[in-house]
C-alpha cells in the first residue's frame, strides 16, 4: 500500500492519540529528575564527628545579624578553618563546599572545588573567564584522612594553608564577607542546589580576625591530635561547628551564638535560575552538540503530529497549523524549562527553549511540505 494513501486513511482520533503519546513522552524525558530523589542527601558520620554529602545535599544557617557589621569585619580581616575529605576529584565543574551568600552572587564568599583544586574567592566567576582574583590550593588525593584547610585574609592579603603549612599568599587579594540581613552560611551546595559537593566535612571555625602563621600551625596540631574541633573553644572563635551531634537536623554553633546549621530531610533550594544563558556555556564540544541535537530533534515529532492533527481537523486549524504548532511547542518547552529550575539535576536554559521551539517548527514544516507536495502530485492530502 502507498505510504501516503495509508496516512490519508488515519482518522482524526488516531492523530490526536499519537500526538498525546508523543507529548507524554516529551514530558517524561523533560521532567525526569535524573538521579535526584527530592531528599537531602546528607548523613551523619557514625564513627567520627562530621557529616557526609553524597549527592544532592545542603546544610545552611538562617540569616544572621552579624552581617550587618560586615564592613567592620572586612576592615579587620577574618579567618576560616575547615577539615574536609572530598570523595570526588575528577569532576570538571565548580562544586560548592562552603559559602556565605547574601542574595547577590557577585558578592558571595565561596570555597569551591574544581577537580582536585580548592578555590576561594568572592563572586561568581566559576570558570575564571573574568579573571576574578582568587586563591587556590591542590588537595591531596591519596590521603585516607581529612585535610585541614585554613584561609586567612586582611589588609596584607590572603593566605591559604594545608595541614598547617603555608601554601600560597596573594598580596593583592583581600576577601570580603558579603553584607546584608539575608546573609547565611551554606555547606555542600550553592543557593541554587545545582553545585553539589561530595565528601565529608568534619569541622568548621570562623574567626573575625586574621590568624598568624603560628596560630594556624598550633590549631592544626591540636586538631591532628584528637581529630576534633573542640580545641577551638579556648581560642574563642566566632563560629564553631564540631559536627559531633551524630543525629538530628541541627549542627550547633559551639561559639555560643545562635547560628546553627540546619540539615533538612528534603533538599532546600533558596534561589532559582529560570531560563538562564551564558556565553561561556557555549563550549562547542561533543557534549554541547549532543545536547543541541537532543533538544532540537526531540520536539520534531511533536511538531509533526500536531500539524498533522490540525490538517486533519481542517478549517482554520489547517490554515494556521504551523503557527499554532510553534506556539504550543513553545509553551510546552517553557513549562518544562521552568519546572527544571526546581530540580537540582536539571537546568533551565533559554537555549533549550529556543531549540525545542525550533524543533517543533521543523516538525510542523515537514508536515506542511508533504501536504503541499501531495497537492501537486495528487498522492496525499489530509483532507476528508
């Protein structure tokens, strides 16, 4: 049987059913979480102090008032000590270990891991495309124990230490605490929930003053002896998290101030990037072109079947079938992209929206071309 004659015999109900089937398939693949289970993947270590970030997880504090005085703190300098044991070193993306965020990505203070490097900076220049000043340290891959990292900053610059040893000093870099009533601490992820760090955090202290090289060495020796941050109490830190609670949803600030970490049972997302776009994301590698083809080709069947349905329906639906199809594909893609902003394992991207809409238009155009060809050669029209 001639293929076009066969298509002509397909009823409107069948075209509608086929369109619905394609629509459901697109929703399934567009909305699936891809490894994200909507739970906060943070657990307590059973044999030692600490918490483990295994997947999409986060710990956070409520906004705290001390950030209203961040200007005074920044003038004096500050220091942060953290003991960590990463579980992944090979990911070529920026994952957040620790940050202080006030709602403005450009002012956040962030400790992030890229590969085996720990990067400390202000701002959101994660790929270093803007050459934002930062200080970096290479973490050891072959250690079975946590590593003790200290960052201290002030008017003389910023220094970073690993296990009590000075690794690097940047004289022209002075880190800043972001000001504002909305400033909070976060562990293991960014405010968007899409920059998951994986590994163990076994201690964290914050001092609102710079530490000397001798201070850093002494603190490390205390920690190395007992593998506990309780030693910090006698040095009067402004924030001290020992992570020895072993259960529950709260990590207490042992420095006495009411700035506790919360570990919710469900993943917490504080901000969403809806229809984001960055020129730096256009890397033109194999992964990029694969993503382009998936988003383009994935909507071609929906465009084709929608247009075929409108042609079979006749009337104004047939006359404006391509336009209606493109608009519908746009709104279907828009719904998916907005929903993906709430799924840490997915991204809401304006380029994906454009490619989906284009794919729907290509599918509709293919249907229209066949209809036009059929009218020329008499083989197939979808009219009754």
